[in-house]
């Protein structure tokens, strides 16, 4: 009986629930539409390439141990991941140019007119690249709004790095062996840093976008609006002083209801039932 | 009276006898009839009023009276709603003498009261309209003179009718003035018309308290859908 009464209240004030849920649903739909239209908001694509950083040996002048090489390689790999090299404007412009050169392989993999996104924007590329290091191996991860773009960028990073690593890591290496002839004769060796691709750019995989949890939040928002609408319906009904039922009357006045008269029905248009004189 | 009403009273006779609207009034009258000990009270007097002005007040009075008359009960409807008289217009009787003439003058003999009553197109139903004499509301003499009018009507019915008969008052709203309270103190039963979804609890309770102060016998409620 109570449940039926609650149901009657909700039904009577259903317009409140519809209004609240409707307004919030419109807002949620608008927000979702924006997310849907924003590239990378709901889903994004990931590709990565792994590089090994090393040092060429110095030939006859070399008096370094293996450990020196390993240590120097790790230091250079660390510089590649921590210094702003991969996210530098110069590097990212080089990646963009490399992608233009790679169009043949990109078309071969993703078909004609692949959607690469704005790969010629160095700032966008800088925001899409992250890197990690294990010993002398650097894994560069690319998160991009299109699968072709993610793969193309990772591939281009591998190519640019292997071809031009020495220009980005152009640290001077001091030939400490020259100390035998005194500090004044110490010479600086030309950069001998090398990079090789350990694993090629991986196929693009879908990962959740930056706003992937927003649709769920919007759904929760609509559910909360529904609950608020129900609560408002009860509140409005509670504040409404009007008599609604025979139970209301009998409880209020403690007298019986002798009869209930329905609303006045409309007269038939042909007037066949009209028996009283016209007013 | 000179106050015309724009209200259009819906009469039961406009509808089929088997319509839900008609049946609702038949049920209402049956319940009123069950509560009427006609062996003890041959001339029953009722007041049907409302807490605040509603467009359907006169409709309820007219239709209960029509059902009563159609059921074979000689019925007189007294339109005591001087603020918004409406029954005269609906029963298309034109201006005639009525309650105000009885209240402002000397109450005539019971036989002469019959000349104030107007027959209607419903057999067994007569009306005492608001009348032509101007009346100030609230009239301090209303209650006293009205007592004599009611007594005269009872006497008239007792002399002219063999069956138990019914007198139904139509009054202004309880909270609009003293008329309803004054009449309620003189009739056997009072019914409060409440419109579902429109009449507030506050008004209904205030009307009941007002009627109680007048020592009215509030028999029950008539609930209307709007």
C-alpha cells in the first residue's frame, strides 16, 4: 500500500523527474558529443619502438674496458630519455619529415590516404612521445589519435634516431688515455654514439583516451539526476497542500466521503442526450 | 438579484442515465438517502457548501436535487448564494421572487410560500431563487428570518406532500462569509464539497472549524474531480 502511494506521488509529479533528467541528459549528450568529436578523447592508439644506444670503439687509441663502454652507453641512453631531446622542436621536425619520406610504407600498411593526424606539428608530436630506459635500451612510446599516425611516428623516431643520434647526443668524449703525455695534450674525440633499432615500431593498439572515463561519469550524472528528480517530486508533493484522495479527506476532517463525482464529460455534438432547456 | 453569474451549471439531465457522471450522482444521493431516517424526519434539510469558491458548487446542488426528484422525492432547492446566483439562469426561469424577498419582508404563511417556488422541467423539483429584493451580506437578520423561512417550508411540504421531502440549500463558500455558517446551523445535515487537486487542506480544515463553531452537523464530504 505504501509502495502504491509512493508510486502515485511519483506518477503525479513525473514532470519534475522528466524535467530534471531531461535537462541533465541534454547536457550529458552535449558533452558526450564533444568527446566523440575530439580525437583521442575516448580512445587513442599506441605504438612503440625500442632502440639500443652504444658507443663505437676507438680503435687503436682505445684503452677503455668493456665496463667503460657499458657505463658510457647507459649514460647516453639516460640522457636520451631524461634530456629534452625526443621532445625537442628539431627532433620532432625531423620526425615529421621522415614520416613524409615513409609515406610509401605507410600507404602499403594502412592503404591510400591514411589518417595520420597532425604529424607535422612538432608540438603535437612532443606531447605524444614518452620514453623509458632499461640499461642502454630506450623504449619510445607514442600515443596518437590515429592508428596510422601512431605507427608512422614510432617508425620515424626509430629511423631518425638511428640516422642522426650523434647530432643529438654530441657530447665530447675525453680521451683520457692522452694523459700519458700530460694534461695539456688531452684531446676531444668526435662523437661516436650509435643507435640501433632493437624492435621495430609495434602495430598500433587501442588504449583508453584521456577522457575515456567521462562517458561513465556522464551516465552516473544522469542516474544522479534521476534520483534528484524523484527526491524533488516527493519534496514538491510534501509541500503541496492540496487534497488528493478520499483518504486525505477522511484523515483530515474525520468525516466520510459520501460520493465522488468525475469531471464533467463533454456533451455529444449531436445533442441527442440534451434534455434540459438551453441556458 | 442583480449579480449575474457567468458560471454555466452542468445539469445531469444533459447526460445519459447510464453515464458514469450520472451514476456518480445517483450513488451520492443514495448515500445521502441511506443516512436519512425518513420515518423520523419527513422534511430533510441539507446544505451543500464548499470551503472556497469553486465553479462546480451549484452543479452539485442542482444535480443532487435532480437525482432526488427523479427518485420520487419532492425536492426544493433554495439558492442562498447571493454573491453569485447561478441556478436561476441555468433553469431559465427569468427574474422571480425568492429568498431575499422572504428574508427582507414578513415571512408569509406556509401556503403562501408556495407562490415563491418555481417549478422546473424536472418533475418534483422546485426552486426558490435568490429573489429580487436587495440584501446586504452578511445580513445580521439572516439567521433569524431564515429559521422562520425553513419552518414555513417544512410546514408547506408537510401540508402538500405525502412522501418524505427534501430541501437543499446552495450557499456561498464557508470561508467567504457568514451565510453558509448561518444556514448550516439550521439544517439537519451539511456537506462540504471538495475539489480533488484544488481544495487545500488548510481551507478544508478552516471550513470545518467554522462550521463547528456554528454547531453545524457536518455529515460528510463530496469529492469532485476537476
